[in-house]
């Protein structure tokens, strides 16, 4: 597969894509180096010495040779000064666009997460459709096990944020039960960790409802306030501004009181509208399928608008 990166066609192999993903999140815009950097000062020095030699020494062949050597050395230090800037500028220019990053993420949900969930839940791939297999990602911006802290990062697009690590939830609706798959997706490493599964029979489900739940996680970029009094502890010195905020959650509860909490969206994290689903769409699908399984009601799922879905092919 080839794509345009900075107007250049590049063959996007898995290795190239992994490198470009990391460039997208970690490579900053190049800054022109200081005119007083060590290498450029050395360049000034050797150029000045060359001029001094030509002006004040006898004009013989060795004078010009020596001056030429000094000029070459000055140019070497000039190159050493400015070359990293142009290399960094080129690297920044070759970053993928926001739209390309989102396309790649959606593609990896299909190519990486979907097969992993199908295998873990022991599903028949032939029976999977967009109506009975729902992938629900949400971004992670707090410390999680088995993910390097530097991979829990995001990039501001100007209107929303793109994230490097996500929690992925899958709801698979079979003839008699709901299968639930949950994992952490370290996208920069293409690594799936912290997997968790659960199954509910449709006959055992007692309620499906939407809730707003407060998340107790602290943002990974937060710095707790200093303890002002000796008797205060970090537990009592709780700054609400450091927390992630409220999640829009769909809760599926069975008759025994066990629940599947599906975090559909975390508004405070302002993730891409292509990634963030709407809770009512998830609840609508679950309720329609539940009525059909229990009472045999005919149904037609109203497909969400394009911006409310994760693209399927």
C-alpha cells in the first residue's frame, strides 16, 4: 500500500507505519539553532583566523593553503551546526496527517483487535456482522499496567486530540448471549494487554441503562499539589482538576447483580469524533437485539450517521 506523505508517495509497510505513528506523536517542529551554538562559534573562529592569515601574513603558497584549510574547517562546523535542523525539519515534514492517523487506527481495530477478540471469545467469524459485533474504543490518558508511560500520550489537532493508547471494548451478540471483550491497546507497539472477558445469557439480563460515572484516574500529565500542612496526606489532598472526569457508560446488568460497564465516551478527553461513539446508539442496538432474542420481535437497526460509527469494510 502506498500513501502520500508530505506530497511524496511512500510504500507503507507495517514497519514504516509503526515508525510514522511514533513520529506523529513524538517529533516536534524543528527550531532553527542558535547563532551562538558551540559549533557555529567554532565556525566564526576559524573563518576569522583564515581572514586574519590572508590579510596579515606574507602572501605565499602556504598562506593560501592554510587559509583554505581554515575555511574548510569553518564550513564543516557550519554544516555540523545547521544539518541537524534540516534533518529534524525533514523528519517533521514526513509526519502523517491527522486523517491518516485516524484511518490507520480504525484499520488496526479491524485488523488487530477484531481477530484477537474473535479468537479470545471463540466466535465463528462467518456469523459476525456490523450489527452483532460492536467495537467501542475510548482513549487512555492515565497510567495503566503494561504500557510505557511515554506511550500514554496525545496530540492536539486544534479541534480534538488523537491518542496513542486506548481501552478497547467489544460486544459480540450471538443467538443466546452477549460476549464482552476488554483490552488495553498500546497502539505504538501494536500490543494488546490487560485482557478481560465476560458473557451474559440474554435471559439473565435484567437491565440496560446509560449512566454518567466519575472516573477516579489521575491524568498522566498532572502534577499533584504540594502538601501544605504536616497533617495532610496525598489521599486527603485530592485535587479534582487532576482527575480524568466523567465517562458516558452503558451498563448491562444481569439478575445476579453482575454488570458489564461499557465506557462509550469520556467527553473531557475530547477524542476524535471518528472514534467517539454515542451511548444511545450502543443502547439502541443492545435493546433491539435483546427484544428480538427474548420475544422474537422483528427488528431493523437504524444505522448511525457516518460520524457516529467506526468504519467497517
